[in-house]
């Protein structure tokens, strides 16, 4: 793809060729990091925590408390999913800090995550209330609200996906334009051999678009997912 879209890195020579974009490659790397961390952090647990075990137990404790405080004590079993979602989104959103394209700057990634939440909302809502009881909720407060309630439910994954995607791809585009503008300015000033402008000025913008916005969007997506699932079950 041209412009600011994901670029094809290589093509798998099967089924007439399957294009693999930088989104997929970066997602694989993030998955490998999380899996590697999980293996290393949990392979030698002791009764008295030391070193990385302290950090691992603290992280798990924070995620468990966040899940309980937001969803309730009876829904603490969601903590593993919420924790995995949080860690993946955090790494994916901060991926731009090391010069790579964030996977969440691709609508396919954000829609995939939003669909997981959408399935959890209706799956666990139906499991908790039963099919009849859950479908009855679409007729509240009045039966003629059924079409609006259905539209509202279908809008949930769309809003989740586009909120995250819009913020991340917007920051990605702004940073790309900034680097392009500074490169042109350096050339006009005769500094193309020493990119001093590109080395210093973008740091402040990276702090906002990659660090602050990345952490904030991670928290918002996770919190909304917990709230929507909890509301469907209550």
C-alpha cells in the first residue's frame, strides 16, 4: 500500500501469494516479546519472591485489582484477558518510540480487538442471563426501541476500533509529516549531511503522540471493554 498505509514486507508463496504487511510482522514481534516475558517471568517462582518475580506479582496484582474495581468481584476471572489486552495494546501503541509502525495504526488490528470485546459482551451476557433474558434487554425501556438498541450494540465495536485507530494513525501521520518537513528544511539550510533538526525537535512530539497518547488510548480501550462486558452481564 502507498502513502501512510501498512506496507507489504514479503509475500508467502502459498495460495497464489499471501502478502505479509509490517503490521503483521510487528504484531508477531510483540507477541514473541510477551510470550518470552511470560516464560522467563514464571519459570522459577518461589515462596519468597525475588527479582523479576516481584515485578510479575505486582503487575498481576494491579491488573486483578483493576478488574475487580471496574467489573466487580464476581468477574475477576476476566483479569487474564484484560491483562493480556492491556499489555499487548501498551506495547503496540508505544512501538513507534523505537521507530516502527504501530500495529494499532492499522484498522485491521483495532477491529480485530474490538470484535473480541464484542463477542465477549454478547457471549458472557447471554451466558449470565440466558438467551431469553438477554434478548429481552433489547426491548427495554420500550419495545419500539429494539432497532435503536440493535444499532447501538453494533456501533460498539465500530467506535472502539475507530477511536483507537484514529488516534494512533493520526499521530503516525503527523510524525511522518514532521520528519519530512524537517528533512526539507535541513536541506534548504545546507544541513542535510548532519540531520540536527530531525534529531532534536521531534522528541517533544514523540512524548505526546507515542508515549502519552499511547498509554491513554490503551487505558481507554481496556476500561471501555470492561465496562461494556460488565454492563451486559449485570
